[in-house]
């Protein structure tokens, strides 16, 4: 069962900060950040073009994969939505079966860990 009000270690708190900042900088609906198995981080916001639509988490996973990441340690999505959508979660799960996915609100409060 998902956990609420999860305490984050420093590395996962950094992901929240990155996701919040990209969301605010781009004025996007969502911001996301992921950390690969080498400790590198990637962040992205929602992509909403006429020809391409990606959630922030899908875009962050895409950035990691296109940079050569072969797996993920953790992921964060900052959004006003009440849940991580299935397609976004599936993108993360393609690269990790057990790494945590954190859902946080715009203030950075973690609401859920998947």
C-alpha cells in the first residue's frame, strides 16, 4: 500500500527540488526528476505540443534513456494531480521494478510513495 508523508533522504529530496524547479521555471502542469544507477539526475516538465504529448515523468525517463541510463534508482513527480498516471508509472517501471516513485505537491510535500 502507498505511504503518505514519506520522509526523504538527501538524494530523493534533491529530486523533489529539481522537479519543483523545472515545473516552476516552465510554468508546466507537472515537473519530474529521476536518478539513474550511476547517480546522474534528469529533470523535465510536461511536453504539450500539437505533435507530441508527454507527461513530465515520461519526459524525464526519456531524457535519462537518451543519455544512456540503463536503470533508475528513484523518480519524483510534482503535480496537482492526486495520483501518478499509469503511463508515467509504466515508463519508470521499464527501468526499475522496485525503485520508489514519489508523488509530491507543488510545495514539495511528498503525498505518496509507489
